[in-house]
């Protein structure tokens, strides 16, 4: 049985936060804090027109998610979308759920005139990098920098 891909609703936040715990366990730059992750998900849901939150649901349970936010790209001269999170529970990986989530996000972006999608992936997450390569994403020469205010 294939999961249903649908827009996230407030009732999904707890399950989505658990998925972020899984994702952050793979990423050296982030640590899980349930309060922060729930608040971030709530903020994303508050402005739905500029943000996309899709979940994969199977047997009444959220097993995967993808989120993105619209930005203006001066390089593209139009909108781009920043893919914030893509994660599928381990037992459901390799069955097309991540692909379905990413394609639903791409359709959302295309409907809004987005010219480019972009994301960050942990360099040691070889499974994710192989997935993105298989999905025809291009690797760039850019590096990510950050600071806190």
C-alpha cells in the first residue's frame, strides 16, 4: 500500500517533530529539541501561502515529510524555494515515499512560478546524497556558512 501524500495540518506537528529527531540524528550541525522543532513547524504552518509542508501518511500515521519556503533569488530573477527538511522513517525508505514527497513539493513550487529548488544535505549522509543524485539534483560548488544573532 502506497502512502497518501497530503498537506500537513496542525495535528501532524508531533509526528513531524519525531521525524525531525530522526533527521537531526544524521546531521552533525543540528541537535534535536522538541520544543524548538514544534515551534518551527507551527511557524511554518502559520504562513501557508509562502511555505509548503507535505506529509506521507500510511495507515493513519505520518511516515515522512518535506518542507520548503519561498525566497526571492537575485541569481534567477524570480522565486526560488528552500527545501528545509525531507525525511522518511527508516522502514519506509527505498519504497518511493521520498520521491513522491519531493515530486509533490516540485509541483507546489512549479505552480508558484519557482525557478529553482535548493537544499542543504550533510556531507556524510551518503544515502541522502545518492537519493538526490538519483532525483537529478545538481551538486554545486557553494558551501554553507552560518552565524547566530
